[in-house]
């Protein structure tokens, strides 16, 4: 198998796995203290750690290479290592630290990517699906956007609540 073929096969497996995880996410959100909680289930969190573990040998190879290649090429190996570590860290943080909850009056957003927000349902302007990125984009009047990954469990219940409130999905 050539490297290009292996890359295509790996890409197809990744797409199939993500589609499977998105299609098997729980329809209903968890109920915690009267709020509905959207969450990444254990399989998705495990996927983040597995990808992190798979990237570790690649990073080790790049760092080892940095010690044994010409000095002018070492920054490239270190940069490649930093990119792979950043991608893996992004997934682990996304799957473990993003929390979206909602109740009868508001949507509560917590994320490592921006400050926490409380958004009134009345502030939601639109909800649109992005097939390329496999997430829903919730636009608000004054709080920016919320991106809801299709792998979030409870997403169906959130979208149903938005439609009940007259928000087109």
C-alpha cells in the first residue's frame, strides 16, 4: 500500500467514525439541577484520548528528527511537533471542557475558547447547519455565535426546543 493510499484509507475511516459517532449521539440531554445539558459521551471523549495517544509517536519522531537533521531544518520538525500537539490538545479540551446547558429562559455556554455566556432564548436570531463542518451555528443578537458539534448528545432536544420557540432550524 502506498503512502497516498494509506492516507486516503485513513481519511475515509476518520470520516466514517465521525459520522457514526454523530448519528449515534443520544437524542436527549441530561437533566442536571433543572437544566438540560448537552455533552460529549464517553466514546467521543475516548476518541480524543486515542487520537492524542496516536499523535504521541509522531511527535516523538519529529523531535528525534530535530536532533539528527541539519540545524536549518530543526525548526520545521519542532513546528510540526507543535502543530500535532496543538491539534490533539484542542480535541481533548473540546470534548472535556465544552458545556452547553439550557433551561426555559436561557442557554448557558462554557468553553475553553472564550468567556462563559448566558444567552436568553429571545436573543437567538437563527440556527443553521454547516454540512462541511458538521455543526450547527447558533447566531445571537449580542453574544456572537455558538457552534454545536453534531457529536453532542442532547443536540436533538436542543434543536426541538429552538423550533418550539419559533426559531427556524
